[in-house]
């Protein structure tokens, strides 16, 4: 494959996906910590975002520290944050919600003032790795009886180590649609521009391993993008993509190495 590597001097703000981009199955992808450190030393704005609502941003931040990716806690964003901002923007934060999500998602929303209710106006669907069949049936009954439902993110699957995947919120949503014959009111997270627009400052680029969420999110927000092939997408996907992709690399470590080489050549 032929990589197309961005020059770090061309951008002010760097936004990274997590799973499949900076780590895979919790393990650092080659060169990720070096690249983040390189950007920080160059004075760049750096944020990491994840569509995965199953854990709080603090849990992601703590894990990143363990694998030597050093960021400020407020630089780590998940789709639950985006969901809450949308609710607040639309003056919906005071409604009652059945939260079909993990304990961590419920805790994060409770910290924002949104608490779980068994009798609710709206169902929130997240990447629920803990759900029971009874919980799914409760949510579906509320929807059939007239409750709206909103979804944290559209991802069908989440990458694991060794080429395996687990279901994500998009797949749960498809199942809910099949059961209720009702579509969600809105699906948030990537690829919506709302996921990242508050973090765009100056020339901005987004790095990710998925075309339909990461690359599309960048284009929806009118910023540059770089596809890394360390997660879901393949080089064939890149060549066939209907979404315009500005840069492509094997992994973020390759981008780090190329920019170190450029720096040494200019010194």
C-alpha cells in the first residue's frame, strides 16, 4: 500500500478516535504514545474521542495513562458527552429517560443531572455491554407505547484484539427497529458534526479507523481526515470509499516516524 502522511506542521488541532486508532483491545497500537507526545511537544491541541458510551471518559483517561498516552482528563470525550450536549441544546434535559446503557453510562448521565426512570418519555440507547433480555423488552415496550428513543452512536461493532469484534449500539438499534418497527428520533456520536464541533480550533484533522463514522465525521464538520488501517478499515476500503479521505497510513506510529524523519531532515 502507498501511505499518504500528513505533515504535523500543517495543523493546529488533532482529534483521535480511540479503539482501532490509539489502541486495540486495550493494548497500545505501535507508536501511538510517541505520536501524542510529539504533538504535545509541538504545542498542538490534542483530543481523543470515542463513540463507545459504555465507559466514562475518566475510565478511558486512566487507561490511556497506563499505556503511556498522557492527556488532560478534559481532552478525553465520549458519545455520552455529545448526547447530553444535544439534549441541553434542545432543552430536553428535564424529560424522564429510560437509559438502556451500562452502569457507567447511567453514572455519567446522572452526573449531568439525567437519571434513569422505569417510566420515561424517552429511551436512550448506548453501547450496552451489560443488558439483560428483560431490560431490552422493557425498553421496547416503552417505545411501542409512544416513547421516543435516541441513540448514542451508530457503530455496528467494536474492535477487539486479534481481528474479533463485539456488538455496539448500532447493532442494538437495528434489533430494536426490527422488534418495534420504529426508527430512533436521532442517532448521535460520530459521524455527526456535533460530536466534534466544539473542539475545532484552527486547522483541524481527525484520525480514525472507520470510514462511515470517523472519516465521515470529519467531512461533516468540514475538517481534514486521516484513515489508519490498524482497526476496521482496509486499504481496499480506502480505495473504494465514497467519503473523501485526505490521508491514509498503516497506523499512527507510521505518521510519527515520518514526521520525525522530516524534522531531522530540516534540522
